[in-house]
C-alpha cells in the first residue's frame, strides 16, 4: 500500500474577511489579482451565487482538471489534463477566497469531455445530468472534485488535504488452451498455456495497511471523509503502476470494442490541523436476495432501501464511532449458470475488467466508513438512516433532462420546506432505464449497445424513528410541471 505525497498546499492564501467569489477575483474587486481561476482551476461550476439573498441549505462547486494539451478528438488524439492532486490545490485556492464557506464533504465525480466546437479546445460537460456512452465511437471523460459546502461563522479559510491509499500490486496466474478440440486429454493438456496477470490486493487488506502506516506517520489534520474512487481506463490495460492510476484525472476509449479496467483507490480527505492517527474501518451492506435463480434464470434482489435498513440495525449496536461516509457502490456478479443458489459477489475486489462482447450483472450496495476511537462518544441508538434520491426532471425529447443547477434549485427548495438536517450526500449515476432506474439495486450492462447514464443526488438523514421524511417528486414526465413536489 502506498500513500501519495502531500502536494496540496494552496498556491496563494487570501486575507479578506468577507467571502470572495471567483467572478470577484477575475474582475479585480478582491485587490491584487492572483492567477485567473481558469489558470489555477481549469473549468469549474458552482451553485454559490454572488447575489444570493438567502442562505442555501446545500451548495457545491465542481472543479475539473486543467487542460494541459488540447489534442484533436476528431482525429482520436485525446486531450491531456493535470494530475488529480493539482485539483485539490485549486480547491484550496477557491476556499481561501471564500472564508464564509466550509467543506462538508469531498467526492470524485466523472464528467464527459466534449469535442471542440469552435470554443478554443475540448470542454468538460459540467452542467448536464445525463451522458451518452457510445458503443462503437470514442468516449473521453475526466475525474473532477466536487465539494459539498455549508456556511460557517468564523470566516476562517478551511484548507483540505488528500491521501490516495492505493492497493499493492500482485501477480496471479491463469490458464488457457489452444487447438485442443476433441482429440483427447493428452493433446488438450499439451496445449495448455500459463499466463501471468498483474492485479491488486483487496480493499480490506489495503485499509488494514493504511491503519498500520498512519500510526507511524500521522495525518496532518482531522479526517473529513473517506471515499472509494473507481478509476477507469480502456487504452493500455497493461498499465501496472497503481500510483499512476491514483493520479489519473481522465480516461478514454477509442472504440466501444476496447476492454475496460476499473481500479479502486481509497481517498482520505482531511481538514488541515493538528496531526492525528485515526483508525479507519468499514462495513458493507448488500440488499437481500429475493429470488434464488437457477440455470438460465437470473437472481433478483430487494431495493437498495433494504441495505439502508441493515445499516440502521448495525448502527443501533455501535458505540464510540464516528461515521465518515455512506456511499453507494456496485459489484459485478454472474448468475446465469447459477446452480444450487450459489453466486459470487466480490465486493472486496479493487481491480475489475469489462469485456464488451459480454453482458455483466451489477449489484448496488452500501459501504460505510467510520473511525473507532476511545474519544468518540457519538451515539446512533435513537436514529434511523433515511435517504431521498433527487433525480433531474425529464424534459421533452428522448433522453433529455434538466441541468445540475436546475436540479440543485429543486433540492434546496425541498430542503427548505421540510427543514430536515442532512447527514450525508453523494452523487450516484444510474443506467437510464426509465423511472424504475433509481429504485433498483441491480442492473445489466449489455455488450455492443450504447448506454445513457443519468446523474442523481442522494441525501441521507439520520433522524429519530418517529420523524417522517416526505417523498420527493421531480418535475417533468407526465405531470408537465416546472416545480418539485412533496408528498
């Protein structure tokens, strides 16, 4: 296991007491102008408004990696972007200029890169809540940083840090057979070939090694949250440097026929301050199987809310812990040749492969990160974990949805009406299969078929069991309304 070096010191620290927004810096209102936000941050988008009359319940900023080399996407020469840790440096620059805001949570988000349409180079599609993944054409994406923000009264700039916790490399062997036919076992075995594949250790082993390492090398601050970032690449599947993978801020595939690799890296975000040596733990909760399946019959699972129920039961028995993050994850499994009800769902794997010629089944589950320490006195005895998914409103036309900013306005309005305190928030992508997409815990990725993905915001509430959380109805669809609804 390796930890990335800390290179996230801000490029500059501003001393203004009142919040300074990016547009103020660019116009010179904030005094001596530092480098422009485009130079420091690349492309970005935020729901924090300069003329905001009321305090929002939930705000965010998306910071994308800065473009280093434009390339030529039409000729399949992909653009190049700065490393991911440089995005954290840009985030600290923005936070230094906005001391009235503090970071609630950090997460890695994936956004599509669009071709140059006469705008001076490729651009990141920041505001769109759905994206088309081509089956045969070229796809290019970036990994950016999303900061969920809340108001603070001290007006002291918060600075964050990042440690990439990467799994160790390991080698595994597998066999293949050539020209065996039905000639006989001897001929069959004589054509056996042994291959070596470089892969990575499991997630739990990686977490255990981090806990050992951090005792001798404390973090320079307090943990804010921990996430599992899934980093993908299609071209160059033989890449073996996991440190290089952790610094990736973009990936591409020149054809849908290319195999795809998904590597998981733990990202530990912390707020700079006195050093600490926390012990990290995690727990996983899978939806209950509702159908055993069989030969040719798929296995079925309960909705993801069943996993939330399990988290409730688990929390009630915990003492002396602090929850850091609740995240929706997914694991690949196979059930077509299921005999005797046995299927393998490997949630611990940090290295998976997708082969375009085959379809794969995926199960969504919940992963909880928490710290265990004697000093922690938080109790979750009398709370229930409840979530609400806020999908974008569907617009007229096929596979069309409202923008991220419009969705955030609806979420903020819903939170104002309900007045419920938020516990956590995350960004989740769903395969667009209609309204039921946001409720199912399992789905299939079919080969040789283009796919449409929809982004939704999921908010968690930890409330007394007697409190009722209203349902959320997005506008659009058959209602034809432009406002959100509450049941």
